[in-house]
C-alpha cells in the first residue's frame, strides 16, 4: 500500500478502523478489507442535521454582521 510493507499497511488500517469505529474486517491472506454499511438511527441523523444547521446559521450571522459593518464604514467615509 503506497510504498509501505504489508505489516505497516495492516497496522494503519487497523488504527483507521478502530478510530473511525467502523464495522470492518481485514482478510490479510486475500488482501481484502470488508466494511459493512452502517445505518444511522433517525435520532442520530437529526442530531447531525441540527449541528450542520447551527454551523451554517452561525456563518450566515457572521457574514451579515461583517456586511453591516462594511456598509456603515463605507457610509461614514
């Protein structure tokens, strides 16, 4: 894998799978990684969408404040 030994590549994949909490299996004899799809609960999807919405609203509010400040600065000059 990208110039790594098989052992280093397998160690990398094990760490990646562990840190990502994926449901995956490594078959080192065949050189395959099987990742099972994970269905998110409706509750978890709602939480993720809410986090995204909150972030987007914060960015928009910041943009509006900057635009107002720039407009006030331009009107003073």
